[in-house]
């Protein structure tokens, strides 16, 4: 390839001759082409849209592992809010080593999909691959003729180390009843311990008492110490089944890749000789222990008051009753966690593990004796009197309860070796297998099935059946994944449906491929599974139509364009934490936001006729939120149905930008194999 002489003054590049732009193995190709390329320069010559600069070249803004596939995506929007942006890529693209200003690769980009417009993104795309470049350093991809470039990124073995630290630290910021001292939280996000006042977490009352507590004094046994745990999402409520899931997911990440987790994440427990992920898991376990009754059952939910900052919350805390589903998930978390804590050298953790084993067994006994104890919080239609207790609906349907029981039995069998648990698994595994095949929506069930099949004392014929039903198809998908991308997704992370929490969907889809890596005995298949999963991490880290890192405030980890806001009761609309600006700190680094959601809608009251029963939007501020321009996320291709906003009701930004520890734990698990 030969180029005419060119000069990229807009990108602070210096002029070079055509021969210097070729990647031919000669010394000429490594001549400097620029004096400096500061991080801010990637924005030059880009149109600014509602989500920030409309990118032309998108990359993983944290970087690429040395031996991994490395592909920058060049995008030309055809449909959506950015389609008025006019750009046609040149045939002259280069990878620039920023420290020296040298071109280390130059080539023409490859047209994606024969030039079709991708339906999910509304974009035409080209790929610029530089997988053969393995030298550690900072780089950028440049269109040599059009004077545009990508954000900076790194190549190396440790590009995700700081990303993982911030992602796990999100759990620390979500701790209830724990002081966020400046030396750990940072001055901008320091706060006193929340929800420890009169009538709050340490004196929680049953929800049935919330209207009559003044006139109807409770028995002392009904006032419970339920302090601790994590705020679940943008609200401050705490859900037993979900917290148990986060613990299990984090422990899977640790079990599979212990080298990814160190003892220096800057939380109060750092430096105690225990990986910080185990310290964080124990914080969650301590709350689950408090949620367990003396008969083995676990309370299902705890509703907390909200304020910004959290320590300003003064309202009472209430809990819901014990349920079968909460108790089963508690049993699973207790049993699985006991393995890791029992293996630690610290005597107090060994004692704690012994206690968890007893708690797991007690929870199983209660749940099997009480298989249909349900509670639908905040749902008057299914549970009269529950309206107002927490937000999300935590109750499970029968299929979900069976899967929770299967998972608990699997971990209890591993923990104890008792025949009753093996018998339950063997009798029910076929019912747990998804009848329509493996999909991301059943990834946790698939995980528990494969986990059982790996246990040394599992029944051989059941193991064979599980592996044949799950691994064969997943392995085939992993084998053909890279070849399918040319028609499946220009952003290299295909997913059938974008829904509320689509970023969680990406991590679940990635986990299907990671299951191949974890459970296949074939090294080639394992490598293919990991390579496929890594593409989904790239998506979250910037290889998406917005060119946005979907983690908040990630400049400290090297990102040039990350989420600046999210829906969260602490970092709320109208507070100093509302969004990252030159004057305001915004939310802390590392929270994974929900992502594009084509089903997003404002509250129905915004469209209701005045005087109708649905007409609840009143007041100038509320009407202003109704009338706000929300395109995007409205009227967009699925992958562009996103807006960086955190407006409250009736604008309902929580359906777009709210974080969740579900998303967070799944992202930590996704990133673990690639963190050194």
C-alpha cells in the first residue's frame, strides 16, 4: 500500500512520506509520524451528540492482552440519532505507538458484512485488525487521511488489573452500615455509616408492623439486627436471594481465577493477607447470617430508606418474612462459601466455615419441609399489604425455585458428600436442563449442572448426560464464533435481544462461552471459549456504537470516554454526584450501568389526559421531565437505545442507567480470566 504525502495537523501529527506509512518490515515503517497525541485529541473532528462525542473508531479503552485478537471498529452510522454524521473511512489506517510516534502497522480496513447496515446498531462498519502487534505500550488507531483517531489504549498483560479493582470496589461503596472513610472511599465519596439510627437496620421491624408500630408494640424477638449487607442497586434495599447469587458468582470468579484477585484494592480490609474479594464476600455473608432465623429459614427482603448521601437517611428499616426461595439461595451460598473459608489458614475463618456448613444444612431442612412459602414484596395484586416494601420483585416462580434447590443440593453434596443431596440432584437434573437448549437466560442453571458433573463423586451416567446436553452445543458455538462475527455483529459481541439491563445480558452471553473454557477438557475449545468471552468485555469497555465505556468514571483506569452518570439514590439527580464534570466528582469509578434498552418508556402519566386516573404528573418540574427530549433512547436501533442521564420519575432513567450488583458481579466474573 502506498500513500501520497499527508499531514495530520489536527491530531498534532507531523508530515511523513508515503514509504513511512507501510508495514513492510523495514526501518522506514517505524519513523515517527507525530510529536504528541494527548488523550483529549481523540475528540477532535468529532461531532458531539447527546451521549458525548460521536465516535468514528472504537476500541477497548483499557486495552488488549498481548496474545489476544485485537480489532478496532470503524463505524459509519446509517440509522439513529448519530446518522447525520457524515464519514467515509479512507483506505489508509495505522496503529501508532504513542511513546515513539511510530507507525507499527498500516493497512486498509476490512468492510464488515459486505457493506450491509447492521440492524442492532444501525451502522455500517469496517474492521482494522492488529492482532500481531504484541509489544507492550500505549497505542491509537488513526485514519491517516481523514484526521480522526481512536482513544488511547494499552497492549500488555495487565491492562485489566485496575479495571478489576474498581469493579470490585463498587461492592465497597454499596455496603450498608459501613463508614466510607476518605482514605478508602476518596474525599469525594466519603460518608458516615448509614442506616444505624433508631429503628433502622440494627432494629429492623417486620413490614406487617409498618403502619401500627406506635400503637402496637412488638415482641422483642420480632425486632431484628439486620445491619450490613449491600445496597442492591440504585436503591438501598437488600434482597436475600440476589445477595446470595452475588456471593456465588464472585466465588466462581475466584475459584476459577484466583490469580486475578489480590489484597490491595484499597478497601479497609486490604493488607490483611486475605484476597479482597473474599473480604467482600464475607461482608455479604455476614448479612445473610443475620437474615437467618433460628429454625433455619431466611428472611426474604429488607427495605431501607433512601437519601443522598446514605447517612442522611433517617427512615425505618423493615423486613419481609422467610420464604422458600430465599432460604434455598441462602443454603447454596452458605455451602459453597464454606469451601473457600475452610481452606484458609486463619482460624477464625475456619470456624466461620464450620458455622456456615451448619447454617446451610439447617436452611435446606427448612426449605424442603416448607417447599411453597412465597412472598411477593411490593405487589398488592399478588401479596395484599406488601406495597412499599423494597422495589424489585424477588420471589421466584416454580422453575426458578427448583433450580435454586438443585443448586443448593449441588453445593451441599460437595460440602458433605451426603447421599440425600446426590439423590436429589440425580432425580431432578433433567428437569433443570433447559428444554430449548442453552441460552444466556439459563446461564446460572447451566453453571450448577456443569458444576455437579465435575464433582468426583457425581453419578457417571448423569455426568455424561449433562455434558452431552450442554457442552457439545456450547463448544460448537465457541468453535465457530470468530468466523460468525463477519455477519453476526460488527461490534463483535452478538446478542439476540437487547432488554432492560442489556449489559448484564452481554455478560451472561459471555459466560456461556466461559463455561466451555472452564468445563471442557479440550484446550483448543477452552481457548476458543475464552476468546469469544473476551469480545464481550471489549464491548462493555468501549467497542460499542456509543464508543462508551459502560463503567462509571473510569478515567483513573485509562478510559477516555466512560459513563459520567447513573441512576442511584446516593449519586442522584440534583446532587454534587449527579455527573462527572470539571467541577463535580460524579459517581465513583467502576459501576456497570444497565445499558441500551429499546423497551424504555417514561411513566404513563406523561401521556395521560388531564383528569384521568393515570394523570399523576403534576408540578412544573415533573412536567418538565415529561417534556424532556429523550431521543435517544427513544426511536433508536436497539444498541443505541441509551442516554447518559439519571432523571427521576416520571423520566424513569433507572431503566437505562441504573447499576445493579447483578450486573457488577457478572462483569467481575467475565473479567477474571483476563486479569493478571
